[in-house]
């Protein structure tokens, strides 16, 4: 259950990062509100996952989900560039997430 909770926190992180971009430095009200609300929710849900997962694992996976999700949204929705280096970096992050998950033995 902790891993599902952590995945939800990670998805919320992707949402707040996207709307933070759309808020244009908190100058556009609706995206700003969505960013702040989902940011608080993401931190709260992360704290629930940390009840049973180690700090380092939970935080690394949470930020990894956020990083990969934001990268994918940037490419697919915002038209950001896909370069070999950016793609390679994303692959390395996903590999790191897999290693962190495996290191917990399915906790």
C-alpha cells in the first residue's frame, strides 16, 4: 500500500509542476491555485508513504516520478525538445527508480 501511496504522491507532483509552469510565476490565478493545492496534497501523501518506507527510497522515487512525469508532459504537451542527452537522462532516472524499488524487496 505504501508504494501505491507513493505513486499517487508522485503523480500529484507532476500535476503541480505542470501547473507551476502554467502559472507564469504565480501571475495566472487558476493554475497558481491548482499548483499550490496539488503541491500541498503531494507532500501530505508523501508523508503517508514515509510512514513505512525509508526516507531515501521514498524521496528518491517521489522526485523520480515527478521528474519523468514532468519530462513527458513537457515533451508531449508543451512541445519541449527530445534530445539524445535528455532521453538518456530520463532512462537513467527510470533505471534508478527500478533499483530503489528492488532494494526494498517489495516493501
